[in-house]
């Protein structure tokens, strides 16, 4: 073997760089007492390469057990089911998998169900009228930490808390933590149900910067979700609605 270095024009072996591993699919648990409806959801979601339906069941009690076993990223769950409803299951799911994003997918457009679900720890509330084209993107956004509430239900939510704020706002004390000007701008848009991309476009910043601001807002205000942040914004008159 020659000990001379290769000439400048000699061919060189270039070591191939392995491709980056694909992101882990979003793990989804479906909870609904109608097996036919669950089958339809599976057929829609399983068409998406980045979504994996890891389990399904028909009651809130079963959902708590399945979450403990499967550790899903997103739980899509009906409100009313025999053998334990979705609202009651939220507490158990939060105890076993606090990282799981719980979203109600239901026919109920009753305000009481919406408020009880949010108080129990749900991250979102969708009506079953959502189109099959919208559902996969909703799952992605939910997994990414965005709260999803059906538009008509969001209007009811904001309207209800605006009424509460006007009625007893004078009796409430503002929490000590103070937000920066930019954080306040982000909070106002969160309260208007803007998603991260819409906030980024409105404020001419990146989506990652939006995520950082939202994380800081939740930490400062000791809140757990975007929905709680929206309620705070209305209650503390950060967002004024006539």
C-alpha cells in the first residue's frame, strides 16, 4: 500500500449522513360508547402517517385504565357515556398521565357541559359536527399544546366569563405576577382563540417565540392551559369585550 497522500484530483469517499429519524407519531386514545362512531374516527385518523390510534374504549372508567396502560398524547372523549362519563374521567386521567391532552368530542352544545369539562381539566371541547378534513389538524394542534374549542362554544365561554367579570370584577384582586407588554399582547390574542400561527402572523414573530411567551405567561400566572389563560384575560380585563 502506498504511503503517499491522494492527489488533489483523486476521488474521495464521502461518508453518507444518515437521515434524521422521523418524529414519533401522535398517540391517540378514542373514548366513545358508540363503536360505529369510533370506527369512523379510526378510519380518518389512521390515514395520517403522523397519527397513531393506540386504543379505543367505551366509557370514562375504561379510559382511565387505558390511559395508565397506553400513555397516549391525546385523548378524544365523549362527555356522556354509560359506565362513567368523560367529565368524571378527566380527574383520573390527569392523575395517571398529566401530559395527556384531553379534548371532549361530543354532540352536547350545553354550556354547563362545556364549563364542567374545562373545570375538570379538559384542554378542548369539539362538537361532533367537525369535518373529517379538520379533525387531523385539530389533533396535531391539540398535541402541540393548543386548546381547541368549537367556535360557537368559544363564543359562549367568552360571553359567560365576560358577564362574570362585569358582575364581580370589582371584588377580585389582580394576581401579583406582572406580564411584559409583549406577553399581554399574546394573552389578548389567546383569549380571542387565535392559534399559534395566527398570533405569530399578527405580531410578526415566529411560532417558537409565541410558544415561549405562552409558556412564560402560564408560569407567571400559575395556570395550566390556554383556556385558563383566556378566562384569566377576560376576568382581569386584559381583554375588554363590550
